[in-house]
C-alpha cells in the first residue's frame, strides 16, 4: 500500500509536460511578429478556439504583413485574442489559392469572415406555436 501511495504521489507531483504549440499556432502579439522571418509565406489568423477568421499572403515579407494586419484591425476584438500560423512559400499565390480552396471545401463554399468582409449569415429558426 505504501509503495502505491509513493508512486501515486510522484506521479501527481510531476505531471507530464504538455505541448505548448499545438499545430503550429502562436499567439498574435507584437513579440511573436518581431520574431518572424522576412520571407514569402501564407498565413491563417484564428480565434482562441482556432476558428480561422482570415487567410492571407505575406506579399514577400511575413513580418511586415502581419504587423500591418494587426494594426489595421480587420477583425473584431476577441476574448482570448487571436492566433496565427504560417507556411513559407516560393509561390505565395499558388499556396494561397490552395488554402482558400481547401477552406471553401470544408465550409460549404464560404470564405473566412475577414476574407469576405462580412459576418456569416444568421440561421433563423422557424417559430412554431405549441
């Protein structure tokens, strides 16, 4: 019994390390942007629960583009802030087209909210009297 308590105490006292950056997502902050490469890339911006709100290309300089994106505030303030991930690309246009196409396929032909400049349409339930 003592051995079981000791091993349980050791397990509780030293929890396993968790992955701090799942799927490459990083918090969209000035410090994170300053550490980015000045390279051609395609990026996605998402909210706290990783719902993609914007997909864009860097125009040859990821650091400058994301810095401008953050200051232009294409997105409404979001609880928990925003996160981003990126993929460097020699041909940004081709990669951007593939990313947007994949998003549309997965979302019934719709684009992310900030790519269209509109919010998603509301679904109105019919009102039925009991």
